[in-house]
């Protein structure tokens, strides 16, 4: 029975690690898209430049 529990914990940890890694990769990809302007079609650096010019 203890082998079953150990195996179950190992599998749960492995799945948890995979889910976390997948989530982190997706979050990093979204961050890259947003900072490059690909997601919104307007570079973030240009947004800040435009905001500063409006002052």
C-alpha cells in the first residue's frame, strides 16, 4: 500500500510540475507578445512615448 501512495504522490508531483511549466511558458509567451506589440498591434514602448508627449 505504501508503494501505491508513493507512486501516486510521484505522479501527482510530476503532473503538477508539468502544469506549472506549461502555465509559465504560456504566461511568458503572452508577456513577449504584449511587450513586442504583436498582440495589440502597437508596441508598448510607443504607448509610453505617446503618453509622455501628451503631457
